[in-house]
C-alpha cells in the first residue's frame, strides 16, 4: 500500500509530462504561427475559449507561442542533457577504470569546473555566440558534465576489484573489452538518471539565458524569450503573458524532477540493501 501511494505522484507527473510533450509537439504543427504576423485588432485579448492563453501585443495566440517555446526549450535541454551524459560516461568510465595520472587530471578538471559559477560560465560562452542554439547546448554541456562523470567514476571504482572483473582480467580479456562489457552497462544506468535530473536544470538555464537577452533571439520563441517579452506587458495588466509561460515552465520542470527523484531513489535502493 505504501509503495502504491508513493507511486501515485510519479504516475501523475508522468501523465502530465506526456500531455505537455504532446502539446509542445502537436500544437505548432496543427496551428503554425507566423512570428512576423501582426493583427492589432486581436491585440492583448485576455484568455477566452478562442484564445485559452490570450494574445500578445501583436495579436498572436499565446497558446501556440507557449507550445512552440516549450518545444524549443525541451529540445535544447534534452540535447544538452544527453550530450552531458555521453561526455560524463566517457570521462568517468576511463578515469575509474584506468586510474593513475588520467584519473587525477580528470578529477582536478572536474573540481575546477565545479568551482566556477555555472550560470556565469554559461553567460560568458553564450555571449560570444549570441543567438546560436549550438553555443547554448555546448555551454550547458560544459557546466553539467561533471556531476555525471563523478557519479560514473564512483560506480566504476566500486567495480574495479569485483570478483567477476578480476576473473575477466585473469582470462586475458583486453582492457577495452572489460570496460565495454562490465563498466559501461553500470555507467549507463547512472547516466540515464543523470539525464532525467539534468533536464530541469538545462530548461531553467536556457530560459534564464533567453530571459537575460543572451540566449535565443527575440523572434525565436522559447519559454525564456516569452518571459522576457512579458516584463513590459505585465505593467500594462497583461498578466496572462507572464502566468502561462511561467506556469508551464514550473510545471514541466516539477514533473521531470519528481520522476527523476523517484528513479534515482529506486536505482540507489539495491546498493543500500547490499551494504
């Protein structure tokens, strides 16, 4: 019964997240929005049956804009999280498996990146390539790979002296085969958890960059650019321009965090029991 009650929030979060992803994927396709279109006759309409999220100052449908913005923000966050996981796996596995000078160098580099303010470092990188999605993804990867690399390295270090690993080495199995057969599968489990947990961070970082004006350009809808545009509109009483993009941002990141936290707890549970 307790297990079932703990699973209900996760199931609810998963259902909401699926609906949010479908909304972000399907709405821009079914109702494409021309960002250059201006219709002052429909300008600043509050939420209604025709416009569930209202319209902005140019008469554009905010419901479609939020869907387009979430699609872009989720795409950037997912690309950054997967790239961070791949880099973290490669560095963490090799550091834990081979140790020595490579392990020491990697850990010092990871500690150096971890000591730097992530948002400040991201701002410096993105400011040099303003408006580039590739630069945003690269900046997010550079500031998020260290946590996955450290987690993977810890798992690999715990397996280095396991009996089955020692047996594989005694049978003459090459080092790269030991890594791919025994270490990488364990690393993948940690990396998958890391991807889920990094997505909310990446969404917020991208939104913050676009909000500050150094991320995506204003004509490219993302949750950050929509929130940035809402700064002046909220003073005119157009509350929906801030509430709906902000609410979707909070809702999506909360759902991903709930799912990722539960997944991390289930992954860690067998290790706690074995100890």
